[in-house]
């Protein structure tokens, strides 16, 4: 019988460690061949790990009837903002803010009145405390193109209410009026797009709507894979919960921009002898932290 070799202790430990590594590798290779999603928790048990790729961000844009004024546009923002808030319960959506343009009530013709960002009038950071938002120019930078995948032009029903009864419904229909967006030679839909001549859409459809805003959710989430969707004539959609919690969250987020508030504060101070401190109307940066102050009453 051949004599057994006496390996140094360090060598024997190295061999044992190598064998352990090989066995461990074989064990997990076997487990992986059955189910790549099985993992082991600290307690030694097995649990199912549902691994899914991160969902891509989608973008919702909107516009309203060109003849509508400032206050109606602000109100439509609230309707669409709460639609985006609901959409984010399932997928990541960002509301792209439509640039302001010339309104009928704006009489100062010497001022630039196209491509006006929302930050000229509102505190965009305050808006973001309620939902994800971005300016249109930032949308172009982020996506790399002034492209919109799909436009839904919202319209009434040609036949009006059924039997004089109002009920919620949405249907894809032929356009009642000639569309303001026309295809060019490259089959791209061109239109006003807030004064951005480079902007275009790949697809255009008309939807007859008679509904609250959230009735658009199944259409936006499941009827199209378009990543960027524009709702033209968004004033056709109604508030889902007028005067309720989400309504007031959207309303409170619509703070005017600080540079405008400063002008108002200066006017109050000079002409009305009024200040926030004297009137106990101080604001904090985050409206979500504003609480009722018993000392005011």
C-alpha cells in the first residue's frame, strides 16, 4: 500500500475551500436551471422574487381650445394633473406643461406672447409636489426630439346626448370638424404646437368624449403603447371629484411664481399697508406642510 502524503495544514485548507466553492457553484447552477427567480432569504427559507424590468416613463401633454382664457386653462390643468396622479398608480407618467401663447385677453401686443414657460407664471416646483411635471422645452431635451407619438383630439358626440340623458362614454370616431393638424410629405402631423415649428406627431385620432378625466385611464394605459400622448381640447374632460381632496391638492399646488408674488407684496406694502407678517398670511415653501393656525382666529 502506498504511503499517504502528509500535506501541510495550509494546503489542506486551500483544497477544502476549493471543493466548497465548486459544490456551492454546482448547487446554485442546479437551482438556476429550475427557476431563475428563486432567492434565499436570511432565515434560510425560499421566497419567490418577481423580477421585472423598470417600466419606461411615459409623457402626457395637452392643449385647450385656443379661445379659452387664463383661468379656464388653469382649471383644465387641475383636471389633467389629477388624471396624471391616477395614472402614476400603475405606471410612471410625467405631465408636460403646455407653453403659454397669445390669449384673447392679453392686449400688450409689444410683448413676446409665444413659447412662454409655466415658470413665468407659476412655481413649477410647487406643482411637482403633487405630480411629476416638466416644461415642454425640457421634454424636447430629455426625449431628444420635438416628437409626440400620438394626438387624441377630444370632441363632442355628433348625435349629442342619447335620449337626452347624459352618461359617461368615450369612443374613437371620425373627426366632426376638419383637423387642425395636417400630414406633410413625410406623413408627420404638423400644427401649432405652441409655436414650436419643429414639433410634430406621428399619429392623430379623434375621440368623442362625454366623461370625467379618469375615464381616459384605460385608453392611455392599455389601448396604446405610445410613450408620449397629447390630449388636444382637454377642456372636454370634466373634474372627477370637484371640491374633494385631490381637487384641492391640485389647486394648492398652483402657486404663482415668486417673482410675481414679490410684485404683489410690494404693491400691498406701499398702497394697502399690508404685509404677510401683519396679516398673519405667511407662506412656507412646501404647501403640503401648511397647517391651520388656531392663533389666527
